[in-house]
């Protein structure tokens, strides 16, 4: 009786396996292997314009002795597919007053790519050009100078309103205007 209990289920399993692998199985119920899955489809869920702040530190101004200003770059991100553009403008905050600089702090313009997973996004950016900022150089062994290109790798945490970088919120806005970093050609000719 014990041998029969073992052999009977074995035959049933062999029969089911053989039938499912044979050409007699109903092909209409099997997976369609002629359709391809587009794994290269770009994620557009982040597309749009975002604004926020990047903290730079405390600074002083000789015109205002004793006052310490918090220095920031006001950042504007624009995301299209896996492309990202970033314009940064200097601002200074003293208590509740905000000052927008015409030159101090520099104006930086970047473009690059992003990589997104469920909870974070990584921005890989290359500087396109900058205004009112020093140009980093390296002295080669032969004494000549070589310009060092600035790059930024920024990790952000995704939230419902946008993303957070170093504790500062970048919110998605309805702005549609182009950033200078999207069309840098006129500015690159003057360098």
C-alpha cells in the first residue's frame, strides 16, 4: 500500500509535466513570446521645474559690520527624462531680510543626467559656465595651466512635493520657462 501511495502521485506529476511541455498544450493560454517589453522606456515621473536652496555657510559684509549673513545658492532644477539642468544664483539672508546679489557668490550653470530609484535620485552634473566665479586651475609639470572642470554629484531623497537635498526642500512648481543651462550656447562663445 505504501508503494502505491508513492507511485500514483509520481505518475500524475510526470503526466502533468509532460502535457505542459508538449506541443499539445493550449498555446492560447501560454505567454506570447512575440511581444517585447520596453525596458528602456524613460521614467518621466520627475519631469518638471523645481526650486530650492543650497546652504553655503556664514559670511560677513564690510558694509554691515557685526552682521552675519547666511549664504545660499537659490537652485532651479529642470528635469526632462533622464536629463537635468541646474541654475544657481547667490542669495544672502540676515534674520528675515533676503538680499539678492549681483555678483557675490557666483552664478553657476550645470547640466547632466539623473539616476532614480524608489526613494532617491542621484544627479550627476557638469558645469557649463559660471559668472562672477573663480576658475579653478591646475599647474602641470611643464608649468602650463589647465582649467579644472567643476562637477557635482548630488543625492536627493524623493518626497511627494519634490525632493530634499541636505535637509533643504526643492519643490515642484508650475514654472515653464527655460533655464540658461538648457541653452548655454550664447554664453559659451564669450569664454
